[in-house]
C-alpha cells in the first residue's frame, strides 16, 4: 500500500510539472540565483532590501511560511529568495489578469509598458522573455518574424535598474526589485531569449514550448525540460542546497553588467547547445532526450544559474540606492 501511494504521488507530481505554464528554471532555480546573490551582498544592501520587501503584498505570507525556529537572519535571506519567484506566483493568482493578445504573451498597448507598482494587477507575462529569432533550416525570415516584441525582459531589466538607482518611492522600488530578481534569472535560461522559426513553424516555437519531447497526450516540452534542470522542488531550503552545490561563476563574466550581453549569451547557447541535432531536430518533434544531451544541458544550466547569481549581486551592490 505504501509503495502504491508513493507511485500515485509521483504520478501527480509529474502531471503538475509537465502541464505547468513555462517558468524559467522553476522556483528552485530562481531561488538558487537569489541565494547566491545574497551571499555577496553588503550588509547595508541587505538591510535596504529587507525594508523594500516588506511592501510586497505577499511578505507576511512568506514570513509565516517559514519554521518558527528559523533565525531572523535566515528568514531575511529566505524571504529574499522567495521574492524572486513572485512574478511567477501571480500567474496563478485570480486577482491578476492577462493583458495583450494571445493570453497575455504578446505586449499590446500602453499598459504593457507601465511601471506603477503593486497596484498594477496585470501579469505581464511578456516581460519574462526576449524572442530573438533563430533559423536553422534556411528559411528566410520575414519582416514580422524579425521583429522582437517589446516590451520584453531586456526593456524591463533596464527600466527596473533605473528605478532602483533613483530617488523614486520605496513602494515602487519594491515592485521593481522583485521583478528584477526574477528577470535576471529568466534571461540566463537560453530558451527565454530565443524563438526558433522554420518551414513547419512559421510563427515560431515560443522558446521551445512548441517542441515536444514525447507524444500526445504527454505535454513535456523542450522549454519545460530546461526549466527543470536546476530542480523542481519549490522549497527555499532545497534551493539553498542547490545554490551550495553550484560551481563558482566565472569572475571575468560575472562583471558584465550589460543585460543585452547576457541575452546574447543565452541566444548563442540556444543555437549551439539547445537546438542541437541529435536529439533536437527541426520542427516540433517529438524528440527523445539522450543521456549525453541531458548531461551537457545540466552543466550549462548550473553554470548559468551561478552566473546569474553573481551578476544580480553586482547590480544590487552597485546600483540599489
């Protein structure tokens, strides 16, 4: 009976993971990025962040979710880590709504660019990625396919950094801070910076979301596979262990502050190491992941999470006012 229950629980978990909307790295990866960054923050910056995060509407819920035995210093760190997942949390919050066309993934209208703080109850899903077009089958891109939708992760990282370095109100800085924590992680996931176009996918593959790794009714996509590489456990304590296990970021790369460079790195990785045949051929699949591909993907993901953490720390130490 116990074995049967474990199998049922595993089946439920797999359904939840493989049918979830695409979240870069899942919570574990985002919290690991934040954990690594927190280790490098100066104490004044940590204190400033603690003040800002208290403006978040979920702050008390986050705090109450932690064991009472947790030290105050660890609570502050863990809340910082959880805050990095807030832009994904609101995707399933009924008080937030989609905007734009196609379920909120395409920016549309002035509301898509606004930066007004927590009174904004739009999900802004299109802020999570930058669809740089990739072609591998010789298809000539049309003018429309070449157009990178905006606003996107790059425009918003720039906007949020500018606010954090300014004298704008703390409530707005809090909103921009949690988004920045998240987006720095997002753009280090190669498939959040790429959309592959081709003869069989003229409208693009939505960053690998339309590339299947199994036959219907299974819904596992290439994007989901990459999201889950750092782990799919939503506990911040699990994420701490992930962070501790990661390699040290390359110091020569960690100092790069230009988010456009980070995105170009991810795009290049997508071209050279994500959409690589075998096993990922042209079109929508389904394709079968090989052990060699999985091993290489895990190595890339771990390095990208570590690099995102180092770069996030540099931004906050140098720019948060």
